């Protein structure tokens, strides 16, 4: 006769992990502040620029509500009236339709994320319409003659002048965005099949490789060599654009500085129109489209555009009459008109 083995239940003793308990307690406390939800929302994005933009646009919304005595602690506190009044506030203050829509879409994205996380069970903003996006005035580009004057304006006998010149060379020649320019490091340059290539980190952290023309390569080499006269020796991890008057940058130059630099030299050159760093980018893209030597698909890749329709916005040829497709329609010579003999 075989004896059955009896299995006794053994109690498992657990020791309280005080550090883990504290983390759970802190996480629970954090949910009493809307900012903790925002932090959880933006962590899903990879790009630092995207995180900063969403955080900033949401803070505009919360500040508006706070000015009216509305303090939110959770996404579930947001209702349709908040959204509608904020929309009307933006429109009444003459913000462009693109800015209004961007800020409102940001709030909608936050609400959709909150629903996915089960922080609320319905979308209170579904019934509120966004304003129609109107066609904005296109970014004003520079003429070829203005480009040369701008690049030649900085005093290259100074460290700052050298930096300003290279900034404009890169903006006008490579069509870079501000964020792409200021984040270039020496290690981003490499050689491949005889080409000097720059690896650019664009919107959404998308990478693209840009071959550097010989003229631009000479400018970069002269700049790096000239920095050494100021005891600035650039290593692989250093930022290319050195904006400090003394010493080496330890972080990228602020994008607003690029805006001020372009404005400064535009005024010095007597360029009497509203320009910005994006004007430099628009100039490069428009130049490629206007010369009609580069297929628009290649221009889109150059600019880092995901869609060709974005590139087409820079196409000045669409507004020109000389190149209008109507002139290309030709069915052959038409018979001369004959007057009615009667």
C-alpha cells in the first residue's frame, strides 16, 4: 500500500520594501496635480522639441483657466466650456489660425491620451469645432543678392562674427531648421565615398544624411581652424556653433539666438522686410524649385519633408505666369478666322 504524500501549505513571509512603498506613495500623491498628468503624457514622445512644444502649449491652456479661477487637478476636470472659451480667447487676440489650431489640437491629443489611460470615459471636446485654417502669408525669402550681403556682413575678425557667418552659410546652403543647426556636433560629420556628409537630426528625431558642398566644407574647415586661435579646440562631442564670447559651449545655443542673429544682420544690410531663420530655409528650398533643375521629390528629401505637399508650399513657380501650364497646350495651328461675308 502506497502512502500518499501530503503537501502542507507553507506560509511565505514577505518583508516590506520601504523604498518601493515610498515610490508608490509618491506616485499616488502626484496624481493630485495636473502637471503630473502632463509629464506622463509627454514622456511618450521621443523628440525633445516635441516634448517642449506640447508642454508649453498645454501650460498656455492651464494658465488661461487659472486666470479665470479654474484650477485643474486631473484631465477629467476639463470640459467643453473650458475648450470653447480658450478657442474664442485665442481668436479674439488675433492669433493666426495655424497657431490656434496647433494649441487646440495639443489639448485634444492630451484628452485622447487620458481616455486611452482610462483617466476619463468620454471626450468632452467632441462637440467643439476647430476654426478653419486660413491660408497664411508665406514665409518671406531672401533674394540671391540679399543672401550674399547677409553672409558677408559679420566681422570675421571676432569669434562671434565667425560663428554668425557659419550659421548663415549653413542655413542658406543646407536649408536647416533652427533646432537642426544648433544641435550639430563635430561627430555628426563623416566621410563616405569621397563625400563629406552631415547627419542631421530633424523633426521627430528623424535622421537624414546631407552631403556638404565643397564651398560649405571650406567654410566649416576655416571656422574650426580659426576657433583654435581663440584656444577653442573642438572635439567629437562638441557643438559646432560656438556662441559664447569666452570659452566653449557646454550645451547647444538657444534657438531664439539664431532668430536675433538673422534679424540683426537683416537690419544692418537694409533689408526692410520681416525675415527669420525660417526665411533662410525657405530661400534654399525656393531656390532649388525656382531653378527647376532638381526634382521636387529630391527637394523634399533635402528639406526633410515627409510629404511633397509641404515642399510645394515653397514653390514660387505656381504663382508665376511665365511658366503657367496653359502655355503648354497646343493642338496645332488653328485656321485663320474668316469674317462672315454677309
